[in-house]
C-alpha cells in the first residue's frame, strides 16, 4: 500500500521513522511519501518537506509566520491529492495536521492519527474536529485514553514509542564517549535546552549561569538535530561546558543529573533514570495566553503521567539562577535521587511496555485489509 505520513518536529521524525520500520514488517511492499526529517528519510521513500522548514513555536511566532504556514498546508493538500495514498498517517503536530485531517476526510482519504494532539491540555473543543475527521486515533499515554473515553470516542492505547527507541539504542561506552568529546572524569550534568532556535535562546543562557556553582561536575549541552553546532557557539563561554550534537541518548545514558526544557525530553530523561529539573520560559505574551487556555496542574510529561510532582518544574519567573542552583543541588543528593528513581520505575510501568510502533502498524494495516 501507499502511505503518506506527516510529522512536524524532531520527535515526530523519530516516531515516524520507527513506525515506518514496523509498517514494512506488516506490509513489505509499503511505499512511503512524507513530511518529516532525516530519520524518516533513512528508512526510505520520498521526503516532501523537512520539518526544519516549518519549525514555529509560540503564539506570536505562529502569527508572524501564518502566511507561510498556510502555504505549506495548501502545498500538502495538493501533494496528497496527487499521490493518492491508501493510508494517511498524521503524527502529533495538531496545528498543521488537524486542518489536513478535515480536508482529507472531505476528500475521501482514511485518516490515522498517531500520538494524539494535546487537546487534554487545552482547547478541549477540538474533540469535535477529531471525532468528525479522524477515523483512527492511536494514543501513547494512558491518561489520554481516559480523556477520550469521556467523550465516547474510541481510541487505541498502544504504549509509548520512546520505550522502544531507548531500548533499541546502541549505547556507546563511557570511555569512548568521553574520549570522543574530550571530557574528563567528573560526573556529567546534561543540559537539554529544547529544539527550536527561539526556545534555546531563552533557556540556555540561564541554564549555564550555574556552571561555576558546581565545579565538581562538567556540563554537557545536548544539541538538537534541528540545529547546527555553530548556533550554540555564542552561548558556550565558560570552561567545563561542552557541546554534543545529535547524541542525546548517549549523553543521558552517562549523565548524573539534567536540566531539561519541558517537552518530550523530560520523558526521555526519566526513562534513562536521570534525575532532572524541568525548565520553561516563554515570551510574556505567549505565557499570558497559555495561562488562560491550558488547564493542567503540571507541564512535564513525567508529572502529568504520575499525577504528582515527581520532578521540580521551574516555569517563567521561577526559572532563574537562584532556583536552578537550589533544585540541582537537591537532585545530586543521594536521598533525593533514590526517591526519584522509584517514581521513574513506576512511570515506565504505566507507559505500557515495549511494542508501541508494532501495535500501531498492525492496527493500521489491519484497518485496510
């Protein structure tokens, strides 16, 4: 069958690529055309647009680039119509994918949505759009299935694909990693400042203010695949700060603690059993808008899944050098680490174990047999 997949960021590229591998097992003659990234391209098929070209974040930036975004959506619709896929798979990225889902349903295409939009966090009214235009929904968080059950919309909980991605990762030895990146023998504190330029700019400078307060550790920035190494250079002004590009899993596997920008990386860090402080700061206007439309007690996936404050969240004005130093000091302490480890193990159990991509691929293919 012919498959058309649409992913909008680095995590979507990761999950899309692994889903494609599983689809090839279920359907060895599968043909792929997609909006995604390097990982999906490595599996095979035709890349239409790279996610780097449309990486916009925050209400203000989206408004400023609205014409460009609408142009991408228009191009995508024409491309789908020309390709005539048997299966259309939308991966997260609701701002782009929900308009595509509506159009696709109206034009006779069957829609599969892998990794639900976060309508459980804000703008629940979008459930009407999903019920009307998405034929099959596959969710990766247990509480999201409970959310959809409230609206009598049947979904498939397949488990979280990060578990497979992490378990399948071929880990480098500590000696190889340290030699490759000219690191010494001090424990590592990972810094994961996000994936988009404006996000990294807001986060990284503050994260690095506390380096001198922890001389017994070395700080290593995990560079995002969506950026070039040169982008990070202006931020690295202190000794003991290193940059590692596109090796986040190797970095986390060797880290003693981490400062992490809220997003998928918080869950990845937890699954690697690394104690963390979750950080986030947006523009004043974006933050004020978000406060009014987001109805959650937490912002990190770790706390949301566990429904309690497993990791500290430093948001907006709380994200400052004083609080960072205070909270990082706590998680390098043995007692605090032990408590967090126990919660991390419970977290992994709640995510449903391995096989998310295989389960989703089987359900997708079976729907068209």
